């Protein structure tokens, strides 16, 4: 079962989210931060979140600005906006009495999850899947139009079967992002997951993130998985690993004797 929610982006428009409600004993709550232009219903976001919910961890997954069911224009976002909206998502979870113990981020969303973790209300642990060590890694996806965007201020970009408007402020914001600093400053347990055959974000990125992170830190190789976790059973496998790893952190964060709404 899922619950549909909406909350405001830091830049104003409303974002659409789904909370996959936990089955059986409630072990904790979390937020899934999706990849660059993907969305809450992408295979990684949907399948990982639903499997975690089956294992007792309720998960909010939401569409970023101008994606899926969310309002606004994608080009008015940026890496900074994605990070700040992840913090807004955590605020929503706290306000409904189910503070998020766990942040899970896929691909570019993994970088955003790391950057948001210390500002997000209640977050005790972070897990990344196929995350780049530098947010500007995504520039290779729009390198054919980036010069024109910087020269003219914006330009249409066709990706994933739809046309988005890429803006100069977006590109410049991504180039300014300094994830290494956020990784070094992260004072939360971190699980880094990556496939050695990922041909979108090389596994060397995982090594770089892991090397910069403090303990407690863990690494799991997702052998056989593609970047989008579309292969049969791979998203569920990733969720099983996250569920087992996060257990001690999500249990430690929940006050004894309170139900899921904190009453």
C-alpha cells in the first residue's frame, strides 16, 4: 500500500511523492532520492522502496521538479535544489510523525543524499547505489548542448523520450558542487553500493567515495546489476542488503514505546 503526498520545492512548485507503507512490524522510515532525470516510478526507486516497505521500512519516493507528477520546470532545478528538496522531504516525514531514519540515493540521487544527510531531520544512515563521486559527472549526458546553453542562457535537450530545457544556472551550479567535502564531513554511517559492470557511472566512483568517507562505512559490490537496476531481482537484492545493513541504525533511532506516528 502507498500514500500519495505533495510538498513544496524550495523554489516554490509542489512536488509529488508516494510513501510505500511498511508491512508487518514497523522497523523505521526512509526517503529514496532518484537519479538525474528518472523519477519516483523508475525501476530503482519503485522496486527498492517497495521491497524495503515489505521488510518493515516505510519509504517516501518523490519526483523532482518538473519530473513525473511534480509541478514546475526541470530546468529551474539544480544539484543544490535537489539537495534542498531532499531536506524538505525529510521535513515532511518528520511533520507526519514518521521521521526518516534512512536516506537511499540512486545515481545522481546518491550524491544528493550524501549532501543532504547532515541537514535532513532525523537521518541516521545513508546508502548510495551507483553514485558518482562528482555531481558534474552528469555533464557528459548533455555535453552536446552545454556550450550553447552557456552562450545563450538555455537550450532544449532531448533525453529519455522527452524534451527538457537545460539552463545556464543549472550547469554552473552542478560545476560548483563539491561532494568530496560533504563526504568527508558526513557524520552518519554510509553504505556504498555499486556494480562492477556499471557502464554509466564507473565503479571507480564508489572507491573514491568510500576512500573519502569516515567510519562506519561499508561497501557492497552489486555483481550482475546494470546502472538502472532493471535486471530481474537486482533492485530487490539491493533493498535486502540495505535493510540488513541499516537495521542497527534505524532501531537505535526510534524511541521505545512509541508507535509509528510517535503518539
